[in-house]
């Protein structure tokens, strides 16, 4: 189940008990790098389940041990998962477990610590983006600047659709992304209270990249 928040049908909070339980374990400051990464991987699979809910399907003919039938399959190759480096990698791996045929794009963005603006250092996408549905992934939608910049770049390639998936966000991040890209639905496991002056989500889970890669 993925109820929409308040009045905004474009913001989906995935409030499934498994998602909420795993997110709580990830938030704890004493979660090890290993368990943080494992939980993120599991959460990403559950988020993939929600975000691919309306993926187009086609019928193919198959043989069961008893007879021939028409059965439905998805065309995973039409899906592109776009990871915002570096923390997006954590979500990407889990999603690829569930949709192994998906193509992958990468956008390298870092946050200027003074301005909190996104600065691009890498961009690589699959071919034929006009034929593909894109899911942009980043665990934290905080200021929203990286998500806005990444989606702007992807839009130039005119994909069929774009969705954004994160684990955690806050009212400020949602407002920024919704304003810049009102056509892009947001999938998140939780909407936290607020952003602090350093661009961190409160209560949040800390620096997702550091916690995934053990770089603190
Ligand atoms: N990025 C993070 O990793 N954590 C936050 O709280 C905000 C942005």
C-alpha cells in the first residue's frame, strides 16, 4: 500500500510495516555500516515493488508442464534506474535485485557545503532514453537541489516518464522538487520534520553516503 500524503496525489509515502520497521533500524546511530547497508538494500527492494506497480506489461505465450497459456511479463529493459552518486548506489543495488533487466544511468552531483547547491561532475545515461521510463534514486530528498538538478538533466533526453524515489524527505525537499518538477511523482518511506541549517533532515538518519560506505 502506498497512500498519498495530504492533498498531494504526487507524493506517495510507502507506509508498509516492513518498510517502517527497517527504516527505524537504519535511523539508529549505532547501526553498523554492514547492517545499514543490508537494511537499505532490503528497503530498496520494497520501494521498487511500489514504484513499479504501474509498469506496462505484455502477454507472452509460455508452456506450463500441463498446457500452453498466455502470461504477463514486464519488459525490464525499458526501465532506467538513475542513481545520484554516491548515496544513490545504495538504493540502486536493491532495486536491481528486483528488476535485474533495468538499464542504469549515473549522475555525479555533490552538494557545495556553503551554498548547498548541486554541482555536477559525472553524467552517463543509456541510449534511446525517449523509449524508456526513468526512476531517479537518492536515499535523502533534503534541500531538493540535487534531485531538481538531476531531473532537469534527465528531462533533456525526453524519457517517457520520470519518478523519484528516496527513503527519507522533509517538507522543504518536497516543496522544492514539486515546484521545479510538478510532473514527477515522489516515493518515500517517510516525511520527517524539517531541514537543519546544514541541509540535514531532522530527525533523519545522518549522512546516508557516510553510513552506506563507512566513510565518517
Ligand atoms: N543527505 C544526507 O545524507 N542526509 C541528510 O540528512 C540530508 C542530505
